[in-house]
C-alpha cells in the first residue's frame, strides 16, 4: 500500500506541475515558455504522471481486498 501511495503522489505532483506550467505560460505570455510547454517531452511527462497516478490508485485499491 505504501508503494501505491508514493506512485499516486508522484503522479499527481507531476501532472500538477505540468498544469502549472501551462497556467504560467498563459499568465506570462512568453514565447519560450510556450515552446517548452508544448514540446513532446512535456507531453510524455504528462502521460507518465497520469499513468503513475492510475497505477498508484490501483495498487491502493488492490491492497484493500
């Protein structure tokens, strides 16, 4: 269960960080920040963060049964 919590927290933190990057991009209207936010590595990190959150949630639920 502890591993599931860690996975979920890391995944939620990563997705939150990327959402914050997009918010900052819109707030500052910076071209360089927009290029970073819309790049392929950031998209991959978002997918990895969502996958970690889902895997962590599944681990937590599976340990309850």
